[in-house]
């Protein structure tokens, strides 16, 4: 409760988190998990390789007695020590990569420093800053994305903001729909194979 974990216990064995749990490691994992051009299984296995210090390739995954538990512990870490964080939205309202300028602006404002210049910043500390951002450009954009994804009517000022800033309003399809479309594209490019 009072310390920031830099390793996790997976079925009784301790495994170090790469870079002691620096926020950049987790964001690299998120980028991998968002790569819809590869299978969901490959994304998860790649993410485990990025996350755990001693797991550098798929062959190293054999070090885990239970790979599902290794994955669950990683998700626990992503969730800042919580087993589950409410209900998941079916819609992607935030993209850690595409929204990076907005995210860093908001986080830097809370942290009162440029967090990307820090040699090390634990993920949980980064998330503490993120969760404290309050009302800002990012929160307004995510709110509009949420309304659009749910088919709710936008206020006039929100409609105008969308018209003037289309770069912030990309596809809000469900993750499942994005994966289906990626698989269709893959099959099309490979002649149906």
C-alpha cells in the first residue's frame, strides 16, 4: 500500500517489472495491445515480453508456471493494484499514442513538471497525476467522444469544436469491430488465406 511495486509474484515466483515499472514501459505495452494487425494472442504474448524484465522472447515465457496468472498480474499492475476497474467501455475513447500531446499536457500541468524529462517515473505515480487532471482539453475531448460513441446529442459549442478540430475525433468503433475489420483486411491482402 505504501510502496510502488517493481516486481510481481506469479505463482510464488518473483518476476521483476521491466525498468522498475516506469510509465514508458506500460505505454509500450498499451501500444502493443492496440496493434490490431496481429492476433490477440500474439499481442498478449508480446506484451508479456515487454513487461517482465527476464522475459525477452516468446521462448522465455516458459519461465512462467501459469502464463494466465502472469497476464493477470500484469493487468493488476496496469490497474494500479486493483483487481478490476469498473466496467470496461466497449468504445475506445482514449488512445495513449494518438492522444499523447493532450495527455502529457494535462499530466504535466498536475505534476508541475515535464514528466517525459524524468529518468524514471513509476506507472502508479504517472496514473496518480493522470487521474487528478480535472477539466482540461483532454477531458473535454474524451467527453465529446463518449457522447458520440453513445449516440448522444452534442451541444452547439461541442459540435463547433468537433468541426474545428477533426484530428481529435477518430473512429470510436468498438474494439471488437476494429479487430474484425483488421482480420478482414488481413484476409483480403492475403487472398483469403
